[in-house]
């Protein structure tokens, strides 16, 4: 495994642990660097710092580009692979776009579900296609200039709403989706 690939894996380990344990990412990075049990390569530390510095913008871009899914609902490993991929795609100037996407897909192949690699590839490819028009300003919105959530093409449609008929990108293709009676409870984060 190449040195940068190992550094990406180590950065993912730290991002994943911070996410799962609800710890501040940079504090965990500092702790991991000081303990030295498993070395944190300089590029891994750079990636973790970059994701942390741009976390709000990264999560906004991911949320905007997820189809029939929410950032909160996806497995933590996929969420953090995508965060790492978006950071390299948009802010790591020395990493070609194709490499950023390929490395994220490889992490998903090695560490997540069978459907995760294509899901990660699709989300990052969508963000790559929007890259020329994106503002990387941390205070900018993911929406185009002059457009906001209420002005979307569907009028009052919620771009983050779950579509009950949409396929689950994490479902195993071999197993049929469970039947629902349409009376599923609204997730707590969507209650008004």
C-alpha cells in the first residue's frame, strides 16, 4: 500500500473514532500524535486538520448531494470516507480529482458494505461535476447564488426528505426490501 493510501486510512481511523465517540476531531488527533502507539503520518494529520477546518462546508455539500439519504443516517465509516474524499477533491490541490475519488472508493471497498463503493463514487462524482461552480468559502451556501432551499425547482419540496419509494443505497441487492405500511414514525430530527 502506498504511503498516501496508508495516511488516508489512518486519517479515516481518527475521523471515524472522533465521530463515533463524539469527540472534538483535533483534540483526538493531538492525543493520537502524543501517544505515538500507532504513528500519525504528516499527510494523515494534514487530512484530519483539513476535514476539521472545512467540516461545516463539507457536510453541507454532502447533504446537498445525497439522493434519498441523510448524512446522519448513513454508516459512520461512509460518512467519514465521503468527508475525506470531499476535502481532497476540493481543497487538496496536489491530489488529482480522479485520485481523490478512487482512493475514497478503495477505502469503501476495504472497510464498508458491498454497496458503499458505488454510493461513494456517485456522491463524489456529483460534487466533482459541480466543482467549477462551487464556492469554497466556508461562509458560502451550497445553493447557487440567489437560490435558497425555498426557491428550489420543486417549490416547497424538502430536498432532504426521504422518498419512501426510493431504493436504499445500502440495501443488499439479494434481499428484498422490507414491506412498510406507510405509517413509519417521523425521525426525531425531522419533527417540527
